[in-house]
């Protein structure tokens, strides 16, 4: 910390109780009272340095009753910095040694202005000396932070003298210079590697990159987190005006909010949050209102609910509007805190919109927002998640967020969002992630017996069908809900299952659904029907291959013994076609393929038999269900398969 020594004489002041006395041979002839403190001084040193004291002494009229012992008594209760600042000013008048530093220079500068200690009364007076030292203070980051903190105790004089703005400008300029150099330092190793053919970088560049990596670009977050909210806001606004990146500004705001708001994180209790602030309670100066409270002062006494609510609303308004600069985890933590503190509807809506814009980055644990409303029905706030999901879907316009509409998804590759090339569309990845997140959320809230069917169904229906490549997640959520709500009627169960696409269930889910007594019978029939269709398609493909394998004009044998349908060889390249032709003449490979076909048909027959048994278990007439395989074309194909296999 920078310091500046003034004066040449040794200490001559002695403190007795609440009285400062000057231990010189001359008796004091003036008393200056500052609050509860009294200073017994001499007129001449004060007259020669201060214009205000000169005027007050000349205008002083002793009381008519002769009280005060004939000594001149002056009142300076409103001097900036109080008794401490006047003590330094008085010692300066006596040329006693004093030391200026970042913690007292602002108060001393304001006191000197109040006392009018200009060069008109003495050359090199206190104002000149303080201004000279302030230039050194503002050239150092740490000293500037300390000077700005002390400005709190001498407002509005510090504002009138532009001390606050000077400190903020110095801090903003230094932080912005570091922020502007951050991308260059991050890319330094890549640039050097490309520039030097042998990949060797210079020692200077290597050390700079290492220093940057060690220190990090968020080195100033903790320092500014001890400022009061008004000072912090002004500093952030100054940084924005100077062009600092939104990511850095958001990082500083998140760090600041984490220090001030107790319990912002899910795993942080109120007492732990207060303990994390530290034991130093020397925040701003006297006269601070509750809304000027600093995180440093918050460690002494817990901030009230009103202070926390005001602080949270101001922080939310201060966040940059750019998407993604504030983490979704932080925004959801702020939303939980906003509900706990009953923040304004505008503040909550702001947070919900921000979360909705980047919902794909949220985690399931953070999305479980407790229901803290006045009329609590469910354990978690379903309406809040519904609004967030609606904001997410309203932003999927294909322009600003890169999402794809259902029509474009169907043109690209059907209801699953798979383009013609066979690769999942990258533009659908956010909404697919959100669909998976919502399925997990529905599974978590489904056991809540107070969760009404319309609300559960409405939330499940917001996510479009094309966003779910597989419906196993939503099926699991529906099954949990049906298990926790056994009183639902058959029509209500069918209504709930309308959001389920049975064609997109995996084999494991189909097997579970076929045995699930909680599902409506219509849904079970659909599951079995589509599974039969899958088996029919598989068997048809295998028999088509086996019928054409002997002729050699349809399917071809691959080197691994697998068989592909007719036309598949035409899609492959010429090299693959030649390899297939070589394998085609290999007799042992053909025998192995016929064996594979037999084994596959046997497996499919077992699966069909198992499904028929499950259907009979449901209690329907056997004859009516026996027609289903025939309608699907399984009966004739199975008989043909058995005949063909026995003949061979």
C-alpha cells in the first residue's frame, strides 16, 4: 500500500479520555469540539492553514455570562471524516509527522476541503498534498479499491469533489485493459505454435501465458465484491461503458451475489453463507443506510429480508442481457431466492425468461424449484417450470436460437428430426435435451399425489413429439404417475397416454408396457400391434433375403456372414461390391447364412408365442386375438419358413 509522510516534528498530542491536548509550553487558547471529542489547540497554527477556522475564530463572540473560561470554543460536528480526519488536519497544521495512505487520504481530502486549507493560506497546504498523493493511490488497483470503500463514509462531499468517479474510472480502466488482453493471452500458445515451424515459443511468451493461466482473468472479482451495492453498480456500469465483455461482467455480478445473498446455492445454509463472508466487519463508514450495506458488513449481522429482496432485484436488473453469460444454475438459484423473498413479479418474470432462453443448459436438480407460494398444493412449483418451458418454446423460431420447426424437421428426416443423410440434426440438439430434461422432471414430480392430471398432462404436451427420439422417458413418467394415482378412471388414463408415441418405445419399454396392468388396454394393444409390425417387417426382410440368396440376383452376402436386402449392394461403392462378389462364391459362408436365418426365425416364433400368451392373459377371447398375426401376414410367412427350412 502506497504511503506519504508529511511533517517533521515529533508527536505532541496526548489523548486523555475524549480530549486531545497539545503538550507544548504555551497554554491552549481555543477548543475545537468534533462530536464527543474535544481538541485543546492554539489559534495561530490553525489560522495560518485553514480559512474556515480563521473566519470562525475572528467571528467568535464569548458568552455574556463568561462561561467557558474565556477560551474560544468552536463546533465542527459536520466535518467530513469526523474526529479522526480533524486530528490529522490539526497535526498537519502543527507540522507534526503524519502518514497518508489509501485508507485515510479520501477522508483527509474532504476534511481539507471543508476547512478550506488551500494554497492561498500556506504554500503546499493540505489540499495540494492530498491531491498529489491521490494520483499515486489511483495508479494502484488495491489502493483504489480501499479509497473507493472509504468514500462511503464521506458522502456527499466525496461526490462533490469527484473522488468517487475518479476511483471508479481508475478501477474500470484497469479491469477493462486486463479483460481486453484476455483473449490474446488465451490464444498465445496457439499463435506461437502456428508461427514457429518447430513449435518452440519464446520464454517471454511462455511465461506470460503461464502467469495468465495461474492468475486467471477473474482476479478482480473478489476485490469488488466488498463494495456496497451503489458503488458496485456504478463500477459495473462504467465497465460496460468502456466495452468490457459481457461474460466478465456477468461473472463479477454472480460472484458478488454469491457473497451477499445467504443460501443462494442449494447446499449452502444461511449460517454457512454468513460465515463465508469473513470476520472483518470494517465495511463502509458511518451513516450508511441498510441498502448501502456491504457483504463485509453482512458478516456482523444478517441482512433483513427487505434488504435481501432489494439487493436481489437490483442484481437481476444489472445482469447483461446477452444469452448465456450468466449460468443457468445461477439464474435458477436466484429464482428460488426471489420466490423465497417474494420479489416483484417483474423480477421473477425476468429470471424465468432468461432461464427459458437457455433451458438446455439446466440440470434436473436445479429445476426442482420448491413451491413457496401462499397457496401450496404441490411440492414443486409446476407453474413456474411450465412458464419457463413456454418461454423456451416461444424462442424456438429458427432465427435467433437455431431451432427447427416441426415442418422443417419432417422435411429433413421425419418425426424424429433425422435428416436424409441419417445423422441427427444439430439444430435439434437443444430441444431434444430439453425434452429429456422435462421427461426427468415429470418423473420426479409424478409421485406427488396433489399433482392434478390436467397440469401434468399440459406440461408433458408442451414438448413436441419430434423432440423425443425415444419415448422411454415420458413412458416412465406416465407409469410413475399412474402408480401414484390409482384412482384415475380408464378414460383419464387413456387421455394421459395420448402424449405417448408407442412407435418410439424401445424393446425394453415395449416389454414392460405389455405387462403393465396400470396402462389402459388400448395402449397395451397399440404397443403389441406395433411390436408385431416390427417383427413382421424383420421376418419379411429375412425371408426376402433367403429367397434371393440362391439366385444371386437380389441379396448379397457380406464378409461377416450377414445378409443385406435387394438393392443394398447398389448403394455401396464399387470396392464393396467387388468384396461382396468374392464372398458370394464362398459355399461355407452361404451355409452359415442359412443357419443364421433358421436361428432368427426360431427366435421370432418364440417372441410371437410369448406375446400371444400375454394377450390371452389380458382376458380377451382367444379367437379374436388369433386373427391379429394373420392380418399382419405372420401366419403364412411362418409356415413358409418352416417348409423352406425343412426342405433344406
